């Protein structure tokens, strides 16, 4: 006979099922935190279940005592109807938290999100597909134009802001380091240096500036659909950081358009002819398409494609590489101190944007390792395009000015790309927890 749901006998059976489940043992190898499930029944009575889950096994499972309440690292609270939907596999617990159907009253949401596969395997081990489920809880898929009502607010619930999360740490850093004014930069020495450059040197600097400023304009115009997607999922901490992200991209446009082009090269004219075929493919088509696709499809796969395009390729390969080499060329020749100052500040902003991209992709892949081929396919599609853009810059000159070498660009690009790919792969393999951002944040 099947034991009554949430009874002591049922809890014992769950512990046995968990310990006999090889898939759970593998998926939960890095999970080491006791978990407490808080169930509110229709008659307002509550049941609390304590599960001591440790590196793939269940060391204890019981109706929770008050000591267990203090000891549990994570407490998840929901109505019985919601728990039934979780146990029948109709509602992914992480998605349930995002939709505010389950409340994480204790513990780090980031850690939980990073262990999405563990949660899935746990539910699979104890699932009861034949349970009656009286209250359908999953809302219908909504179009981007449909209003999403709020059921609770992070700031007025016990949950509160997760100040240890990667987005909140990036937010704190953005407030300290991201507030700088391009209009404060003194370009007087830069103007003098510009007068002494030869035609090829000027052409290269205008080419790079024409690519950078349009690139910054493009990322400013194309970020909003991602911010909207994150906001609709109720991820307050991430949206707080993303407000700085968008403002900083606009500030970068300001730096090039009102700084470099206004003070140093006011007669530059139309720079569109510097946009080579590969550049056009990426910035005119691929980037806006991937980002604006989120307005009609905000699925994790679509988010992964957008983030790979924006954060990994445009920022992580092209912007970071371009700014690093541009800065090095000017520094090596002791030229343009104002531009160098701006590039340094801008690079620091970009490193936070890329750190967010690594966080986002890691969160997505940890919740669903099946997304890996999507990420890999998009990277494989766009990486040659990024390298082609670098090639096109060099092929425009017989003798490259400022001692710039192709190898310098390509090595930086490949190294940065490889490092970040490894980080995201770790998330796929569930090796990521708090150290996800060790050298980015
Ligand atoms: Fe930027
Ligand atoms: Fe950026």
C-alpha cells in the first residue's frame, strides 16, 4: 500500500528511493547541504520534512524538529498543491521558485540554481507520477506583451536581496567603478598627438574607432530584450545589475562619439565604409536577431544563444581583444593619454558585463545541462566570424602601424574565449558553486 503523502512512512520510503538511485548519486555528487521542505496544507496545518543530503546520499530524512529548522541550509516553502505539482514532475522546483510558487525562505538562490540538475534528479528519485493534482499551477505561456502580476516582492518577503550573489556583487562594483564621465577626460595631448600621425596611422585609428563606436551603439540598442526577459522572471538582483550594464554601454557610445570623434577627429566624416563584411554579419544581423528573438521566445535556449552572441563573442572576444590591443598600441608608442584613460575605464566596465554573461550561461547550463549543444553550436558558428573580423582589419594594411601583430590580437581572443568556455563547462559538470566568478568579480 502506498504510504500517505508527507507521512513519516512516506519520508522513509523517499530516503530509500534516493539512496538506491544511481542517477541521483551522480547528479548530486557536489550537493552537501541539508534541506527542509515546508508544506502548507489546505487546512492551514503545516508539515516540515528534513532531508540531510550529502554528496549523493540521503544521510537522514524525518519530520523536522526545531533543531532541524536551524540546521537546514535551505528551506523551501509552498502550498501542498504546488508540492504535488513538483512531485508529479509537472513543475520544476527551480522554475517554481522563479515563478514565486515556491519560496526559498533560507539559503542562496544562486547556489540552488547552480545545482538545478541535483534538484531534478532528487525529484525524479522520489517522484509519484500518479498522484492526483487538484490545482493546476503552471501559468500559461505568456507573450511579451502580457502583464505579469506580482505575487510577492523580494524586498518585503523574508527572502530579501541576495547580497552574496554574483549579480549583487557586480552591482556593488558597478556603483564604485562604473560611475565616470567621458566629458571629464582631457584630450588636449591627444589632439596634439593626432596632428603628428601619418595617414596610415590615422586610418587605422579611425577604422578601429568606427568599429568600436558602432559596436557600442549596437550593444546599447540590443540589450533591452534580455533585461526584459530577466525582469519578467522576477530576478531582481540581476535586473539591478543590468541597469548599470545598459547605462555603461550608453556611456561608451558617449566616450567615442562625444570624446574621440568630436575632439580628436572632428572631420572624420562617415565611418561606415570601415564596416567590413564579417563585421556587418555580426553587428548588423546576428547580434540584433539573437537579442530581439527573446521578445517572442524567452526560453533558456534562446537566452543562451543571445548571451553567447552578446557576452561571449561580441564582448568577450571582440571588444575585450580590440580594446586590449588598441590600448597596448597607444601605450607602446606613448600616444593619446586621454583615449588610453577612457579605454582603461571602459575595459573595466566590460569585464563586469562579461562576468555577468559567464554567470548567466553558467546558471542556465546548471539548470539544464541539455543546453550545452546550443551554447557550443552558437560559439562554433560565431567564433570564426569574430576571427574573420580581426583578419579583415589586418588585411587592409600592407604594413600594420604601431607595431601591431595579428598574433597579438588572435592570441588574446583565443585565450579569453577558452578561459570562459572552461568556466561555463564547469557549470555543466556541476562543479560550480560560490567560486564561479573568482577572477571576474
Ligand atoms: Fe561597451
Ligand atoms: Fe559591454
